[in-house]
């Protein structure tokens, strides 16, 4: 039985594209979960996602298939090579988009509102007095889950690092650190100042 060679090459390219897309999918079990550490968090890439979920894998597979088809059509003389290149690029693009969707889902699931402020699920609530604006760390300071030195450590702010200050608590002794409008932890106010504060000590 004779098979059209052009059809066979396209079929082979699509099979390889699908395989490449699956192989490019991230290993979610090894990824850092949302809420682990807001600072120094693993960076998202097309093939690794800091937030677990299945959307990156699905995006990589769909992107590989579409990229393989497009690459096969664009390449006139080397359809197989074009399909493979297109599949790789499509998998990367689809995986990146899928990872962003996972992160957005995690952001929505992993927050709650208390006393008028949206907090990450791992951050303890408190009685707040509004602050606002950009602050700067005057020395390295620990970011904590609650306004207490006994609260869990979440990460650090380094000297000179700026951040969004959402509120004060504990009579101004602690500052709620914000990221995109979400409280992600507390730092001692003894080690931070508003960025425009002229008497900040270095």
C-alpha cells in the first residue's frame, strides 16, 4: 500500500509535536506552592511554574500542536523541521500562558479579606491603621506571617529594598507589606522608613 509522502511527513510532524508538548510540561510536584515565600520565589518560565496546577501542561500541549501545524505550513521545503521548531515555540508560549493562568487562580484562591484589607492566606489578620506609599528597608529585616517576632518567617527584605506599605499595626510597631494590593507579611517598623523620609539612617 502506497502512502502519500507529503501526508506521511505531516502526520509524523504532528506526532512529534504532540510528544514534544507533553515532554515540555512542567513537573508540578517539584514546583514551589503559592504562599511558600513571597520574596525570592521561584521564577516562572515556559517549562517550570512556581504555582502548581494543570493549566501550564495543557497550554504546552495545545501550543505544541498549533505551533507544529503552523510551522509545517510555513516551511515549504522542510515541513518536518518547521513543524518541530513550531512545536517547540508553541509549547513554550502555551506553557507560559498556562502558568500565568495558574498563578492568577492561586492569587484568587489564596487570599481573604479582613478589616478592609486583602491578605494572603498565610498572613495573620490584625487591627490596622492605614499607611500607604512606598517604604524602604534601612537594613535587612525579616518578613513575618504575623506582627510578632514569634510569628513564622516568610523571607527577608534587604537593605535599600523598597516595597508597598499597606498599613501599620500594633501601635505602629509593624508594617503590613503589600504586593499588588495583597498583604504578604509584616516587617518591624524599626527597620523601614517611607522613601521620602529625609532622616532615614544608613
